[in-house]
C-alpha cells in the first residue's frame, strides 16, 4: 500500500523528481505499476531508519502463456481440460526464470539488503534490511500515517509515500513490490455475537433457534413494517446442511480443503472434536486436521494490527474450520497460517504454500480464503499471478467478497471464485423459509422515533471498472450489471460475486472456540453466533469438496462450470424481498443491548446508488449465480466436469 504524497515528502519540478533528503536514486529507474494507492492519511512521523523490514520483489512470469494454459485446462470440452501442471512443472514452464531471480537478488544485495532469496515457486525474491536501505533502494520515504481502520476507528500504519521505483534494466522482471506497509488485510467475519444463555422466558427471548421462532411487534411502523423476527442464536450444522441440501453420502472424503489464516487458533483439534460432538457429526480422525505455519520474515512488535483492531477474541480460523466440517465432515483440512509483520504478505505466502506444495503436487485442490485485501493495498498483478498459477495447477481459490459494498483486489480477479453472502431463514423443520441478498438497512428506535443509520452490514460485490468481462460470464451476467461508464466510454467488465451462501449475522452459524490452553490441555469450549462472507466461503468450499468426492480429477478453477450451470436446478436463484412476503421474513428485530437502543435490520436493502449492487432474478451482484442446491448442485458439477456430457 502506498499513501498519496504529502507536502515536504516529494516535490516535482520540470519533470524531475526531487526525493526527500537521504534517499539516493539510481541513474535510471522506472516506477512499478500498482505500487501507489489513492488513499491518503495524516502524516504522523517517519519510521525509524534502523527499523528492519522484509520486502518481496515479485517476479514477472509468462502470464500470457500461463493464462492461455489456465483457460484451456478449466474450459469443459477443451482437449487440455483438467490436465493440470504440477507446481514444479508450472515454475519450469511459465514461472520467472532463475536468471530473473538471480538478477533481482544481486541488485538487492548491492543495495545493502540481506538474506536475499527466491520463494519455493520462484514467484518473488525476498530480502531484509533497515528502512534507510529500503528507502534508498526503492526511492521512497516510509512514514507513519493515521488512517481509518477496517473497524471504522483511527489507526496508525506505515507506508511508502509514493510509487516505488526499480532500476530500468530490471523493470521488465518486476511484477510488484510488497512488504513496505503495515496495513492489515480485512477478515470478512461480520463479527461474533456471544450466544445468550438459556432464554429466561418466552416473553423476553433474546434470539431464536430457528427462523421466526420468536417475533417482535413494534410501533411506530418503519418502512411499513410493524413486526420482525428475532435473530437466530446461531444455526446448527444440521440446520445449515439441510438448508443447502448436503447429502449423507457426499461428505468430502478423500478431498483436502486448505484454509489460509492470519492467526493460529488455540487447540483446534480439540475445538473441532467439541464442535462435532455438539452438532451430532462424526468425530474427526486423528490425521484429518493438520496445521502448517509459514513465516514471512520481519518483526511485528507487541501485537499484530489485525488483532488490535478486532476488539474480540480472534476466532476466524475456528469458524472457517467448523463451517467446512459442517458441510464436508469427511474431508481433510490443512490450515495454513501466515506469520510475519506484514499481514498481507503473510496471507499471500499462506496461499502460495498451498500451491507450491511438495513440488509434485499442490497441498490441496480447494483453498478457502476468508479475507480480503482492499484495492490498492498490494499490486493487483501479484494476486492475479497467484490465481493464474492456481488455475493451471487445478486449485480452486475461493475468496470472500467482503462485508461491505464494493470490490477488493482479492475477489475481483477473474481467476478467483468470489463468494458473496445471503440472509437465510431456516424453519422449525430445517426447511428453507426464505433466502435473499445480504444487505441490511439498520434503523434505531429512540423514544418512539426511528433513525435510519444506513447500511449496517452486507456482502461485497459490484462491477470492476478495470478488469474486462471474462468469457465465462458472457451471456449470463446481464448488461445492466456488467457495463460500467468510464469517462466517456461504456465498458463491459468483470462482475462479482460468482456464488453465495449464508453470511448475515442475523442468520449466522453457531460456532465454537477455545480461548486458552494448549492442544494437550485445552481450555473450556465456548460457543457464539458468527457470520460474514467469512462463513459463506468455507461453506461453499465444503460443498465443492462433497461434489469433488470420488471424481477422477479436481474441479480446479470452477467458474466456467458454475456459469455453465447458471439458471439450472443446481442453484437456488436468490430473489429480492417483496411486499408479499410475511413481515417477519423481511426484517429482524434487534433487542436493546449494551446500552444501545433497539432497532431493526431491513433485509435486501436495494440502495444501488450507494452499493452499486442489486438482488435480482438470475445472476446478480449480491449473490452471483445463486446458492448451492444440494444433490442437484453436486450432480450438476460432476456432469459439467465430464467432457463426455
């Protein structure tokens, strides 16, 4: 991430860049595209010159050749369909050359940086050194800025002040540079809601165990509504499995789902056993869950930015694992935890670790990534290179679309499977009462007067103004959602998301976590309701593992298959809320809590002028092609992946 130049940092005159004192520049340098972000913050001060940083210089692969290959192995009917490359074969055929890596390593060493080396797949060269040396090498000033964090509160980050530059002779070999900033990625969980204890009485319930078990009538009316359902206490595995039609025979056995995380959970094997027991699922086998830690390098200080911003126990990893287990209790899980001062890079390294695997095979064919990196925070081409590598190797990269309107660099890439969120009502008999796009307008009731607070939560999505429409979306995404105005031109671009599942905190999953102890001596197991597209993403990953069970090859990059099935019974077509629906299915009553006034969440708020998103029949920018429809989804994927059909 780069912050826009501030007075006193960089001056421009007559085409010559005058850099802040103390920064030496090479005689001929070239700016690296995508290394400057449009957002700016208030300057706090300089980062100490002696502070150590680890940076990654991403190397340019043969993206044109790799993209053509990835398209061919993902396209049904192609002669190359599902004939994937091993990680080593990909590196040899399309990856940056050893000479590229050696040249960049030599330059970094000459600039006074140490520990220069290429990663396992030769995707980037990493090196470590003091800020003073890094500033000199890349022609930037690294300062601290006060910005608004993902939780809406002020936070201080460090960042380069403008685009980085590299020697002109190396520019063709450099795809991007990461590691200069400390802005954390965004985990997409809507936030855990502590599960209330036993309901004191039916007259004063706090939540419902199934949709509309308890409702609340209120006055005055809000948007014509006078009754709402209480939010669910958290759906059980049985409920969410029934809603999406998970079968008893398709359990994901023989498949491996990787989960990329920014923090390691406490006693995850014990947690998973407790979750299985509490949800009447078979106990996980001793080798069914594995954890791998990947070190990026660098020092982080007292705490990570993500943990500091969260405000609650970091239980993201537990929810991811349990959501996959709920849908695919027979699948193996590999949790890859990226460790390092720069959390963006740590998560990218976690994803790359799955793709490089053991050289002969990637570590998993399904990767659930319940996080986003905002646009501009890392060069988009680095994420694109990772996703293209994944598609060529037969690995599906599932990315959360986020819990706020708009796009991220991770979900908007055309080789990512972007997962959006819904609001899901499950009835007393585990039946689907309704499901609509997750976009809640929240209003607060104070002294008999309603105050519209605005969008209180909703799925990410929309249409890119940069990335063209991929072939698989043609004929499926309507022009009203694929065309955007750029200046005086109208372009047809990539639309997000691709598929969706439950994400609203009013209808989330009951998850569990252990906050203290060790694997040998775990602490007490606790439960809470949790949600977000962080929930939707592993739910989808688990269902894809079910569909992949017993198949001759992995589905890999699945979007060409998903869009081939659009409009078929494989999906629930998610429709907008209408006035004909019962009132209790159109909003949720939020009881007063923690000193806050009561209010309502009005579902599927169609505020396209603000969100640029809509829920509609067929494809839409809230839920993509829809949500999985159980056996029809599993059968449909298998048939679509069969070239003979």
